[in-house]
C-alpha cells in the first residue's frame, strides 16, 4: 500500500480522478481506498507532522 500512496503523491491528477469516482484502486478494499483518499484530503504539511 505504501507504493500506491507514493505513486499517488507523484500523480495528483489520479487522486482527483479517484475522488470524482472516475478511477478506482483495484486490489484494495473500499475501506483501504477510503483511508488513502482521506489522507489526501487532510491539509497536513510536512512542517505539521509529529515526527518533525
């Protein structure tokens, strides 16, 4: 799943298509897809992450 998230970070247009339900992530459950999309909906910058 980490590889998928990295790919989506490099291809933000695909995230838009996923949000518009014009694309899907084959091989992931609905819950996993929701978790990934929710993580892209959050406005957390690198400076706001706990591990910095």
